[in-house]
């Protein structure tokens, strides 16, 4: 299958992260932690008796421990409030240190008391990017992964806050993934080109709730169109993993103590015993 090359175009937004209303604090929470726990925030002081301080223009490291259950990847934002009331969002980067730490450097440019909060969210783009990079290269669910990526780019393209140049780049990426003449290498190039461009906010204005049924059915219909047979059936590869486990039980046979054997192993096998250090006859 032929592979097409597309014009290089960075889709990373050069503008500040667009603000959206902050989620109000919940004072009547039933659980003590949400789906994405945020803990061990920085900057902080021991015992939190005094607020941390910095000079105007000093790069202050903001950090937090954030994680979630499951395979989907997450993102973390820092919402910063200046003394004059200005509000800004800053994307944190995962340190990859094995402790689920996230960090970002921000230089406050105004004197006074600053306040901040961290916000965790499910990162649909990063989740797809990770899965697509592995599955497309391995030839697993390739049509489905390509269509899922194209749908993500369609949603990002429709964001009103994006410049026209970014919308064009996202539309070109979606068209490349849907082009049947573009092979595996071409599809992987789209994934890795976006990663190299640092694109991590492609679905910043995505829905905060579960995916719509129409989105899932659209992906299913597209998958059937590209991969289904003449009889209407869609072939699928299923991997079944079996796991057997056991626990010790008092009735389980116990090994004998060393030296308590009454029969030689050579006698049980019907062979001659060869002392250590001697060679067996040819």
C-alpha cells in the first residue's frame, strides 16, 4: 500500500491556554477523593504554618502528585490567581519518576498574595496517542485507532478558540488518517509528528462527561465500513488470557527433611549412582 507524505505543520497552539470556568468546590463530598486524586502540592512550607514566598519574576516550581485508576492517561492544569484578580491556566508536565509527580515553572510578575489550585482531567488525546503508537505499529485494530484519532482531530478543529492555521493542520491530520492510500508508516507519522510538536491540548475544550453514544456509534460504523465483510460481519481478534492461582492448604503434601530419604534416587530410576567428581561411562 502506498504511503503519502503530508506537509509538515505544527498544531501546537502558541497562545495561552484558553480559560474556562473553574469547577466550584464541593463541600458535601460523599467520598474523600475524586477520580483523579491530587495531593502533596507545592509550593508549601513545613506544617503549612506560613505561606511560601518568592521574589517578583522568580521561577517558582509548582508540583503535585496526581494519578488515576485504569489505563487512560491524565493531564493536570495549574489555575493561578494574581493579586489583581487575573486568572491563568498552566499545563503541568509528568516527571516520569515513578511517583506520579507533575511539575511546571511559573514566574509571578506581580507583587502581592497569589493563590492557586490544581485541576486533573482525563487526557483523551494522550490516551489515544499512546494506544495508536503501539497498536498501529503492531497491526492491531488499525482502522479503529485511525478513525478514533480522526474523530479527536475533528473535535479539536471545531473549537472556536483555535486559529485558522491550527484548524487547517488538524483537518489535514484527520484526512491523512482516513485516507485509505496512506499506509502504516504514514499513520504513525501523524501520531509522532503531533508528539514532536508538543501537542497536548488538542481536546482542551472537550466534553467533561462520558463520550456520547453518537461518537461511539460513529466509530463503530466507520470501523465496519473499512473492515467489515460482504456479509455485514466485522472480524475481530480476541486475546484470552488464563490465570491459575493457588494458596497453601494444611492438607497439601509437605516436603521431607533433607537426609530423611529411605530410597536412593538411582534405585528408583534403575540406574547406577555415580559419585560426585567422576565421569559417566560413554
